[in-house]
C-alpha cells in the first residue's frame, strides 16, 4: 500500500502561517525521482485551502517540510536522497 505524503514550502519564517503543499505517493520499494511542478503547490493554512492566496513564488521559499498525509496510521518510511528546485 502506497502512503501519501505532502511536501510543504513556507515563504516566511513563522511556523504557523500559510504554506504551500503538494501531495505525492512514492513507491518506497525502489529509488525514484518525483517531480512536483511549482504550479501543483496549493496554499494551505492549518490543513485548509486558502482561496485567493498568491501563487507560490520560488524566490521566497524559506522553509521546507515533509509530512505524512491523509490521516494515515501505521508504520512508514520515506528515504530522501535530495530535494532541489529546478
């Protein structure tokens, strides 16, 4: 069963602020490259969409976070070799 994760990007230094999230569900049985286009990131605040928020500006990214998504429970692992902006 594939687990769903979210990559979260914040454009300021506050912990509790609007962030931009994109979901992905990797096959953890082998290494793979996952591409998340900037346009796929949606503004979110405390798990809720933020309608009318400005689009993600990559030049303003200050923090990067990863989380397991979809209220999934149970053991999981996510090995990451590299995160880069292309």
